C-alpha cells in the first residue's frame, strides 16, 4: 500500500501523513509541486526529507490507483473494497488533487461530509480515515435514518495537549455533523491560552465557518451518562467497527489524548457508571501518536453508524400536454397467400 | 373595463405581445397606441413579423431534420413562414419552434404520424413516405374523407386488402400545410391563450375539436400558398412500399 500526497504545502501535514501511513504499515511519498522540501526550515520539524514520486513511477507501481477526494462521481469510502494492493492519492490542502494525478485514478472515493459549511478534513486526518477503511476489512455503507440527530452520541475531547491536533479534531467533528462538543482542556490549549496558540488552533479548526458549539468542561468534573465509550488505540474492548455508537445523545463518546493519558489507569467512572472501550484496528502498535488521526478515525466510524437523512425526492413535474395527429389504426384484414408469379406480374 | 388589457381580443393581444414582449401591462394608452400602430402599419413602417432578438435571429426556430431514404418533407421552411404570415400574429405568438422531423423508427407504417403539438409552443411535422402510399388494410372512413377532400386519389383494393393513396401534383404539400399544420396551430392557440402553458387545459376530445374548428375557420379564409421555386427535392430513392 502506498499513500501519495499530491502538492502538499505544509511540512507539518506531510509529516503527519507519513505517520498516518506508518500506523497502517503503508509507505508515504509525495509529488512535490509546491516546494515541500524547501519549506523544511521550520525548527519544530525533525530533520528529514519527504520521498518524492513522479507520475510515471506512480503509474508503474500499482495497477489500482484510488483518488481520495470529493471529485464528481466519487463513491463513499464506507464499504469500498480496495483489494490488497493499491495506491491512495490525496491532494493539496486547498486545491485538492491535481488533474494530472486525478486522471490516473482507477477509482474515486470520498468521505461523506454532513456539514454544510465544513466540507473537507485536514489532509493528514483524511489520509488516516482513508487507510483505516481501505486497509481493514470492508464495513457496511453509511446508514440512512430519518432523524440521525436522535442517534448521535455526545462527544468529549479529553486532555488534548496540542492546539493544532485539537483544532483539526474539532474541524473533523463539525464536518461529520456534530453540532456541539465538550472539551476538557486540562493543558489550556483552547480556552484561556496565549493569543498565538489561540489563533493557530482556531485556524486549524476553521473556526471562521465552523459553527460547532464548544462547551468547556472543568477537569475532574463528574458526569452522569448512562454509558460512556472510550476510544483508544490500545487493544482494549471491542473493535471500533463492532461497537454500537448510534445509541443517541444519552451516551457519551470520550476521545482521550493518549500521549498524555494512560487509558488503563485513568479513572473513567466519573463519566458514567458503565464504561466501555473501543479500539482502532491497527496492524502496528508502535507509531508516532497524533490525536487528530485517532480522533478523526473514530469520528468517521461514529458518523457512518449514525448515518444521514435520506436524499429528498423531488416530485416529478407533470408531463406537458402532447397532442398527436396520425392516421389512426387501419382496419386489419386477413392476409392471403400470393404466388411468386402473381407478385412478379403485379 | 373596456380599456382593460385583460379583455383584449386574442389577435390584438398577440400583436401587442409579439411587438413588445417585455412591456409592463400598464404601459401606455391602448387606444392611442393602436391608432399609431395602425397608421404605421398602413405606412409600411411596422410589420407584423416578430422583432429579431439580440442575435438578429427570429425567435421562432424552424428545425429541419433530413428525412430518411424513401421519405420526404412535403413542406419547407418558406411554406411555413408564409402560412404563418397569412394567419397573422395570433398563430405566431408564443410559438417557439417548428420541427420537420423524422418519424420514430419503431412507428408502424399502418399508423402514419403526421404531426404533434408539444406544449408549450413546439410543433413537430413528421416526414412522409414518397407517394403513392400503399397501406395495408382499409382506412377508416373519416381518414378517407379527409384525404379525398385534400385532393388525394384513394383506391381501395379489396382483393389485396390494401389501400392505395396517390397525391397528385401539389396536394400532399397542401394537405400537410393546410390540414396538419393548421390543426397543430389550433392546439397551440388553445393551449397558449389560456396562460397555463404546461397544464392540460381541456379534455383531449375538446382540444381536438377546437383544433379542427381552427382548421375549418382558417382554411376558408386562406389564400392558396404559392409553391416556392426549387422546392421539392426528393431525399432518398424510388417509391416506398409500405
């Protein structure tokens, strides 16, 4: 499996894409048309270069090339069967896939978005969702429900320590249809933080058009939900796809930042008397952890189970009147046998 | 009330709307405007033709689809325009297109299609087989009368169970023009003047009856349309055995 970033501009996104590929045992390469390797002057990034790939190389590597973008005619990633050997293409943060690579694609796949205002995810988060559904055994299609809001659980983002990661997760939550989310901001990366951090976090969350309501929750406060489901990368509890998340707003889904919180020792009883765990199905356990990747994979799965309303059917317009003028059916007369000589003579 | 535009006779309303299609209803004094129009028309300054649109083309489109082999279009574009001119604005108003089209491939020869009116404002005249027409079976008496009235020579062949219809000279063209086309225009006039363009505004029987009355009314008052020079090229070859 190969993950290809096409024209990625931000080196931090490129690095996170590399880590997302590592989560699923895939390799990650970049078609560098925006000077990605030239932008590596950021001191916060480790010294590394991103492996480039060209269009002919890409064509030669795999027969199945999947364009992962909201292109016309794209199918939903849920239930898509990719097979064992494929390349996934993800495009530039703002412009999407270039025509040069999109034209190579044998399949077009997208993540169904439910928000009207946030119609795309962070590129690294999208690559994680893509690899999660394309590498794991296929799941069913997105559910169709009359009132999906009645099945959507409450969301708590717990203890995020990086404002970029939290911002991207909030963006994903809005894109997948959440109208509100609780935030337990124990590291002060979202509320009451420095101006610079605040601005960067809001930008990552696309807060200018992101209408999600964020509810601050004091640390160590107690909740009384009938059931809470904790999403983790460790193999505790049920796999994500087999856990029922569509139980409605009486249930709470907690996504902790596992770089700061040890799931096995944390006191989960303050959220609910009944706590369940759901884990991501990952082939590797040792990979660089990114909160946005794990959280977005979980949010995509919950969104699949919660579903979307059925597409509205437009009533067919009445057919305009048509009046024909024809000869009318001619009275039928029984046929008769004619000899060939008579016919020639005729 | 007498000056209300809503009570305009059809012919006056059609003339006004074809000349000033985007005017508001309340513009101008009708009496004065009609007087001026009449004077201009008498002086030859104003014509009853629809004004050209921005591209300089007439708003009425005439689309001609080449006929299949063995078929032809008995009327041409010039015939249609001349007939429309002779009828005045009442027929042109609201008419969007006239199509000289091929009959559908699966249409049976025993049910010849002559024309069709599709609301709003679309008239289709179908190609016809080259005469003489040899039809299997016997024609309904109403169709026989109509053909004979149009000048066709109808010969029934009871031994063969067939009907032979020949159209001498210009008779098929006259039939298509003054019977079929007028009939479809009748449908258009009834449908368009009700204002409910996409809604069936009368029962089919009543619609057909109105179209027939329209044909009778205008046939009697119409001058014969001269045959244009160079008209009548036959597409296809030989005669057709239906």
